[in-house]
């Protein structure tokens, strides 16, 4: 499993069975790991928009930094493996208020792009002179366009409108549900006194766990190794452990590493029923 990761990266900031979290710069750390080490990478990098965990770079510098860490992601991905990259929007003075980062990055890597998934996250800021933004993208890449994991039955949507519809006398709809499509409606993690999500941590850009669970189920198998080089509050780790995968997380900020470590501890010590239903939530 991930036992030998310590040969390359040393002692982790936090470890648990099938889990190692490193307080590192991910570019430096990934360069120390041998090729073809992981089955699936799921991540959301800084978007260069001035969040508390990033320093804004000139656009060209930001894009070339992305090229460098994505090149390492490519090298580390096994032959049948996949890379799921979450990207939002940036503004470019005098050119665009909100250009999708995916337009600028999608072809700066040797992966094969299978699909763009639209994550429609529900609540958000209200626009006055533009439509209220309600989506981010996931770019789903694979290393080998002819051979990759896609466990559709694991992620089918049981909410079917006409479950008894027939064709030539046979029920047409798959009994496990329908294909969930390339638009995913999954609420974002919210803050606020009365509307805070139960899974919320102090991290300012936390993924909802349901989103990452769908990706991990669809694109990997039990026992495989998942890497998140920008793990933030540890959502990818919680989702991977819940689904019996192994996980390596990297995070440059020590405070966020601690949030991740505490969250995994809480998750691992929660009764099984809680973990399944609500995970680590209070
Ligand atoms: C968009 S957030 C990820 C949030 C995460 N998906 C979650 O659910 O909490 C990006 C994270 O990358 C971290 N980061 C920024 N530069 C980094 C680097 N060079 N190496 C590792 N982590 C980095 C930031 O501190 C931040 O926590």
C-alpha cells in the first residue's frame, strides 16, 4: 500500500493506517516520489485569486507553476490512472471578469481529457451586473485513453423519474439508477451562524465530501492509492478512507495540516454508523 512512502518523504506530519499527511510544498515532495506511484489524483489548487492561503502571481508565472506541478502529477500517475482537477475562474484586467481557468490550462499537460464536469454548488454570491456564479469545473483526465477505470454502477443516481418505463416489454432503466450526467448538483460547504454545513472546518475552501466520494468511487477501486497534493482541510483523505482506499495528502500550511489531522482522528474514532451517515460531523 502506501507503506513505502516514508522511504521517499520521511515521517509524515500525521499518519494512520492507509493514510499519510505531509506538511510540504507539493512540487518539492512529488519530485521525490518514483513514477507510477498513485492510481488517482484528486485536487483543487490555489486559483491565484488572493485567498488567504496564496500570493497572487503574474498570470504567466502562475500558469507555468501549474504546468510544473501537473507534470509531476502525470509522472506519478499509473498507466491506467486518472487525474481530477477542480478549477474555478479568474479575472484578467481589461479582458475578462471571469475566465475559466480550465480554458487556460486544459491542454498544458500530456494527459487525455475525458470530460469536463460542471459542479453546480447551489448557494453563493448574488450578482448585480452579471448572473450569480454557481459553478466550478472538474477536468477529468486519464493517462491511457483506451484503458481507465469508470465504475458507473457505483455512482448511479437512484432518483429516476420513470423507473417502470419499458422498451420491447423489458424495463428500460437500470435498476441501480441513471447515469448522473456531467452536471452535478452538490451543495458547497457553507459558513455562517445559522447556515453553516455540519462538515465545515475553519478552512476557507473546503470541498463537500459527497463530491469527492463520487469521483473516488467512479475513478478508482478498493485498495488503490489516492493523492491530493493540495489537501487543505483533508476532505480527500476522509472520502478515501471511508471508501477503503489509501491516501497521501500534501499541504504547505501547518495549520491546515493540523485541521486535517484532527478531522481524520475524529473520523476514525467515530462509530461506524456515524462515519457512514455523517462522517466526522458533530
Ligand atoms: C483550494 S485549497 C484545497 C482545499 C481542499 N480541497 C479541501 O477540501 O479542504 C488549496 C490548498 O493548497 C495549499 N497549498 C498552496 N500551495 C501549496 C503547495 N505549494 N504545496 C502544498 N499545498 C499548497 C493551500 O494552503 C490550500 O490549503
